[in-house]
């Protein structure tokens, strides 16, 4: 089972309003993805806490097997 990159983007944007999100299918299989997320909610948080927020937004897709791997790159708007 694979997932559309747009669905992953929308899940992250819903969890982090005001964020800028790009999701890339790294392998062409739609289950190994990379999320590049810029969000004001990351201000003052450690990188690991930022990544936890992104992973939490898509956790149900990990649980149902739609996402096998997710590489995450985060930043604060500047």
C-alpha cells in the first residue's frame, strides 16, 4: 500500500497550520518519502522535537503501512 505525496503534504499542513511543506517520493514506490517542512511552530524546539511533530502528523500512515520510511528536514521561517 502506497500513499500520494499530496496526501502526506495535506496531513502535515493540517497539523502545522501556516507551514510550507514539500513531500518527495525518493524511490518511485510512494512509500519512501522525504518531507521538507518550514513551520513557525518549530521556533525554540530542538530538531528532534520538530521531527516528532512531523512524524506525529503522519503516524496513522506509518501504522497502516502506507509509509515505510520518511526522511524529514525541518526549519523555522526566517
